[in-house]
C-alpha cells in the first residue's frame, strides 16, 4: 500500500515538474536562470522537474510559479493532490476562497476532509467555521455542499443535518429556484432530529411558509404544526406560521380551524396590519361579501402602498363574487396607489403580484379588452417565473393560448417571442 502511494505521488509530482519544465523551456530559461529569478536552488528545481521530489513545499511551488508567470490557480490545482498536510491545505483553502476560485474551493475542501493526517471531526469543524466566516454566498454554498457530500457518504448525520440546514437558508433567497430549493430542503426531514431545537423549529416554520407559497397546503400544515409542537415562545417566525396555517385552512374550506389560527395570530405581539385583512378574507370565504368589502377598504386606507397589493387581490375576488364589476374597474384604475414601486424582496409578495395580474387579465378579457388582458397575463407569467413556480408559469401560458383560441385572436410575433423567452430554463 505504501509503495502504491509513493508511486502515485511521484506521478503527480512529475506532472507538476513537466508543467514547470514546459514553462521554463518556453521562456528559454536555464535552471540557473530560474534559480536566480525564484530564489529556489538549481538542484531543487531539477528534482521537481524530474519528479524525484515527492512533496515539494507549497511555498517552493509558489516562488517558482510566480517567477515564470504560471497562474496561481493552475499551480494550486496541480499541487493540492501532492499533499495531505493539514496546515498547508488550510492555507490553500483560505487563498482560493479569497480569490473566489470556486472550482478549487470544492477540490481543496474535499481533499482536506479526506486527508488521513487530520481528524475527521476536526476537519469538519474547520470547514464549518470557514463557511460561516465567508461572506460570498456562492462559496458558502460550495463549502456546505462539500460537507453534505462528505458526511452523507460516511454516515455522519449531525454534521449532515447542520450543513443541509445552512444550505437551505442560503438557497431560500434564490427566488428563481424556489421550487427546487423546497425539494432539496426536504432532505433535511430525514436528519432533523440532529439539529439544535431552535434551528429545528426555525426549519419547520420556514419550510411550512415555503410550502404555503408553493400551494403545497397539506405539507405546509404538517410542517408548521411540527414547529408549533416544540415551540413555547412568541416569535415572528411563529406568527408567520400561523398565517400559513390560516391560508391553508382557508384553501381547504376549513373555516372553523382557520378562525382558531387567526385568533392565535391576533394574540401574538408580532401581529400587524394584516390581521384585519385576514379577518376580511375569512368573511369573504363565508360569503359575507358586503362586510368583507367594507373591511378590505378599511385595510387599504390603513396600509401603506407596499402592503396593499395582497389586500387588492382579495378585494377583487369579493367584487367579482358580489357582482360589483364597476367597483372592480374603479379599483383597477387606482393601480398607482397600490402597485409596489420596486420589485418586492419577499416571494409571497411577488406571488401576490402574479396573482393580481392574472385576475386583472381574466377580468379584462371577459370584458373583451383583449390587448390589455393579454398584456396583464404576460406580466403574471413573468412574476411566477421570477420565483420559479413552474406549474403556474405553465398554467399562465395555457390560459394565454386558450383565450387566444377561444376569442379567435392571432398570436403576434412579439407574443411568440415573449413566450419563447419565458419558456427558457423553466423545465
């Protein structure tokens, strides 16, 4: 076994030596020239080029590489396989992170974890600390992925659970992959008992809200209830979980249970202006549209512009159910008072914008205002795509094509191009 290891190292060193030799020859440098330029002795350079030096130091490689303009990333990529020295690998990892060399981050971190010269748990702790101290989110995710792959293959559930949790927190902010992030996040359910209680509760709540935004109401209810089962505090995440539970119960038509969760939310010190909005929603779902419309309008007057869009979406539905199309059209004419001035930073609000434009589109199309309706439907599709809800993107395109067909409208080249662009990367 020792002989095979020596042979492998010699082969790798020879390839590194060949790299040095080829660059030296290209610049017409003698060993003496390179020695003078790098400060490394001729004998050492010669041994490196012939592969006879089994483990040349990283400092030696850097001196030679810098002297003949070999890119540091190239020399690191070649060098890292020649050493298992923990401190050297830690220094190299710090360098590739600072430089932002993403492919090398994964390679060096994996090699460090696999090194027989460092205790596995010490190595995992080092990569964990490094990930937490790194500000670059892409590199953070690479480091967590490295821990995930390593611990999953070796059956180390406590570190695996923590890395899955941290990766989920990062990926959750990538709205374009919102569905995929939820699916990936569900792997942690297999190891969730290994999280600290606070992190486990936070995970349940975040996944519950996530599922609610994706209209996975059964899963949302299950996840939020798992969090509530362990949580004895009053917190903002808990209040958000009550909102998700309320929404899911409304979806299933279970208005009695929805009312219970709404009261829990209203009793939280973290309840805000939305409690009246939810109360109006419950009235509307019970068919009490006049009372609901009155309360929705009170909410609109009491809420700032950024918070109005979700109220408007529900008010539109009540106007339709009550047959008040004139009031609905008057509401649509006041868009400048409730549409956000810039892109919202929360996926729920982005989804609400998508819902608004779809409802507006269907209203306009029903009134034979086709061009305006089709424009609004395209806007809806764009917002759904922004948060990566593929099923709703496809449904939006289906509605768009169906209404063209049923109303004998031809697709314009502009619309064809828009649909083609929307379809890019959604599957």
